C-alpha cells in the first residue's frame, strides 16, 4: 500500500478534501458509473464491476446503450440516467441476465453538466423475493 503524504497540521477534513476524486469513487463500495453526454461509459468502479460481471476496462470501452436492458425509446443513456433518479431500471449483466437497480440522482447536478455520475442499488434479489412471496400466496 502506498504511503499517503500528510500536510503539516492538516486536520481530518483537510486530508479528506485532498483525496483525488477518481480514487475516492473507485473505493466506494457502491456501484458507481459515469456516462458522457454521447453515451460513452467513462468510469465504472469495482463495485459496478461486481454488480454487472464485467471488468471496468470492458465497461469503459462500451456505450451505455449496451448496458441498458430495456428499450430506450430513442432517449440517450445519459438522459435516461439523469432522469431516472429513484427509479428501478434494468441493466444487462455480462452473463445475459437482467439486473434491476435503483438509480441515484446524478452527483453532477448542473443542467449543463455533460456527465451523468450515478450510483446503483441492486434490488434484483429483493424484487425476485417479493414476486416469489406474492406467487406463493395465490
């Protein structure tokens, strides 16, 4: 592990503020992805790799259209992610299965931001369990 340089007299908040954004995002235990305006995936963290079954290099070499399992109705992946905060969307796992995930609000919130930076909460198992429970009651 690399040694972190500390500024003399730097408090804990100062240390946090000096942490590079890309390193911080990569270390988040929450699946996080960044999609550029044109649909290119420009960042995916290891938690996203785990949720979708693809290495980050493969994800960032693709278009987010390939990631979305539902019909986009002509909307761009950027638009879908920016406008789906709090909603469940369907994503493609590398094994061909569908992952259902709640999308966060983009962390970049200005109207002129060209990147949608969102987190996902995988709810596939929860939805499957609730559907199974409903089916067993019938």
